[in-house]
């Protein structure tokens, strides 16, 4: 099946957070017949991507920001092309529409102009309801936006959720709203790709060790409120104070709003000489070297829609300490994890301390992790395409488009 894939945000940022990675991966793995599009707010039209937008999608260097950026020249070009015609210059499309991003109110208001030209099913990927469940750990804009976004998903013909937990969250919310005739929601676990050939070539041989051969513990993920780095840092601070010798290495983009407290604490711990390394966002070779050097990983997140860093750790044979419920529980059930009932500082400290003190337990978990198998990106894309082919296009969905 041919796809139009909406990359209105991803094509305008070089950030590599989870949703951007999923979106780029789907463009690559769905095949050559997939056409990336975006909504141009300056032209006020749907269109194919320009060369500079495609370059953003192909960029390998990590970005220090996650916001969408439009060069001044692109803004002027859009304004010059603006007209009063319907907000789509793509024409009729016989295939399906795929929306893997959390779209904005502006994009939502432009759906009718695109939807009427799509002859196949219109599919959205639902990642999680975290901004609704934990508004205190989300940016103010996302927390205010999210309930409206979950309602707007009712206009699609089908929803592919990234886990059973995400599927349940969406269906429960629609039921609570009293939504009638909701679209079908299918749980399709994301694909996890092994390290690229370029990243493998760049790996040190033998793998780098932490200073003085102390064990290295790795945590990969955006530094933001719900990722719960504060609890991890508190746990490690207590272990260091008790004389435990290990290095904590953090990799991930820092969120300027919800991650501020954790970022400040990282700097304070570094200033007093604690063995704490924070790389910020990293490229693939750096990330692979960090995985190769670590003894195990810790992912202290309070809630996830899937839990990509946990699966990626296991794929590399590295055990992971993480929450044992929700979407993370779905991943941890297969072995190689230390699943926790709660990811408090105390629980994290106990789990980390036990693995440091008992190498035989760590070895058993490493063996279990090395036997874990995950579908890759192409397999996920194929399952998504096969499921999309079973979805009927709803000509008159129960939900009317929101007026923004």
C-alpha cells in the first residue's frame, strides 16, 4: 500500500527524540512509494517536502533543541505562494495517510483539506497519554493541548498504538468522554533496529572502560520531568556517599522546562567531584560506545508509551533497571530487566546496589538480555501496512473537526 506520511514537525527539526526517530524510521522502512508531506503554515497548504526539509530528515548529528525551525527564506517563499484555494496542493491520493506525530491545533485545522483527497484509510500513531496522566511533568503547552489532541484522533479511520498500555489509555479516555463510533485501535509494538554499520565500525576495540575500571551505569533518555532523573541522581548520590564506586553516564537532550531541576543537580554533583558524566544528545557512534562500556542501564521513567531505551539496551545484551508496570512492564516481562514496583530513589538505589554487589546476578541478567529478540523497523512497518490494508475508510466519522 502506498502512503502519504505527515512529517510536519519532524521535517523541521533535527532532534532525535522517540517520536522523531519513529517518524524517520517509518519513512525509511515503508518503502520507496512513501511520500513525505508537511503542512506549510506560511503557504497555508499541504505540500511535499523541499530539499532542506529532506536534509533535516537525513541529518545524523544530534540537535540541542527539539522545536521546529523554519528558515527566513522558506517563510517568505510560503507567503508568496499563499492563495485562497483549499489548503492542499497535493491532489487526489489513492493510498493511505499516516500521521506518526503529535500534531498541532494548526495542523488539525488543516486536516479537512487533506482528508478529502485521501481515498484510502487515514491512520494515526498514538504514542502515549502521559501529558494527560502527568500534566505536572509536561510542558504547560503540551498539558493544555493533549486532551484536545486525543479527541481529534476520533476523526481518523484507525489508530495504531505503540503498546497495549497506550491502547487502553486511549480507549478509556474516549469511553469516559462518551465518544460514539470511535475508530479501531490496534496495539503494534515498535521496531527496534540493531546498531548501524557505521556505528559498529566506530566502536572502540576493546570497549572503553570507565575511569579506573570502575563499573559504568548508563541511562539514555531525554532529561525531562517524567523521565524521573531526579530520583536516579538521588539514588546514586546516596550510593556514592556510602562508598560505592561506579560511574553514572547520562545521554539525552535536556528539556529546558521540566528538566531544569535535574540539569541543575547534575551540575552540582559534578562540581563536587562525583563520577557523573552527562553527554547531552549524542550521535550513534557515541551511543553505541556508551552501551558497549556499561555494565547495565537504568531507565527511571515514570511512564512510557513504549520504552525504546529499555528495548535497545536489551537488544545489546545489557540488563536494565526500570519500572515493571505499564508499557515498560510489557517489555520487561521477557527477561533481562530488574522490574520495579515503583521508581523511587530508594527502590532505584537498592536495585543498583544489588547489581553492583552481586556479579553473578548481573551475569544471569546479561545472559537473559542477550537472548531477547525484537522485531526490526522493516518488520514493524510491514505489520503496520498490513493492518492499514484492513481498515475501511469512514466517509462520515462521528467526530466533527475541531474549530481552531
